[in-house]
C-alpha cells in the first residue's frame, strides 16, 4: 500500500524483551512510530497483525501484554506499570487522529469503564478496555465487546479486530468465546496480501 503524506514513519525498530503474554518466554517486538497516521494506513497495518497504542504500532514475534492494573496484578499477577497522565496520553491518546475513540460507560454519574477503539474502514480495532474494579463482577469487558459488535453492524463494518490470541494466556482466553473467529496466517509484509483463515476450536 502506498502511504499518504500524513503517514510519517518517525522510528522503526525491533527489540528483544520479556514476553508480555506468557511468563518465562522471550519475544522480539517490531515497533513503528508513525506521526499522523491515516485511517487507511492504520487499517492496512491492523489487517496484517499490527496493534496500535498511541502513535506506536507493534507486532510481537514470540514463542508462545491505576486501579485496573493493580486489580489485574492482584487477580492474575500482571506486572504493574506506572500510570501517569503522560503515560496514558502516549500509550492511548496520541496517534488517534480521526479514527481513535474512547467509549465511556457510566453507572448514573460514575465512570465505570473505558473502551479504546479505532474505527477503521474494514472494522473496529479493539485496543484496550479497563474498568472500575468495584464493578469486576459485572462482565463489563464482555459488555463493551457486544457494544462494539453493535457499533460495527450499525456502520456496516464486517470485522472486529480483537488483537492477539495466545492459547495459554488466561487474559486473552475470552476471545475464543466469540465467533466466527479468523486468524491471520503468518506475518505478512506491508506489500503482501493478508490471509485470514477460520480459527479451529
């Protein structure tokens, strides 16, 4: 795909690091930092297995990813990360351009959940969802995904991109509950076609 003038690649690198999904594993993560990424180019990358946090796109290559973080640290042993306004902005807000949204969920006047999504030409890319730990028993993550499905149907979008699925990772296991599922085959280069095949149970 030919990029647009707005799709300015600021940095590209690959980093060896601890696997974000499975303890005891290493992964190589390919990163791209893109200034003013267009919706079309973001869609192009997402369909090829990339994920977006802020202006940073990444795609891991691995063998086998602040109240909410503290809650998940206690519940599932997630490594805690400092959450500051600057970190939140660079991780989730920066790079949103005309396609990134925060979908807010309230219980009366109380904010209880935030769903970060990209509305792309081919579908909705589900970036991240976090919620008030006092509402942990309400299955807000499932509710937000059902709302994404409704939003996609209302807009005639055929796909919801849930991100990576690692079979042994408990935090990603929920993705098997939705179907039909498709899985990207390999890691196609930007100039190659992306092939998505049904994910077998």
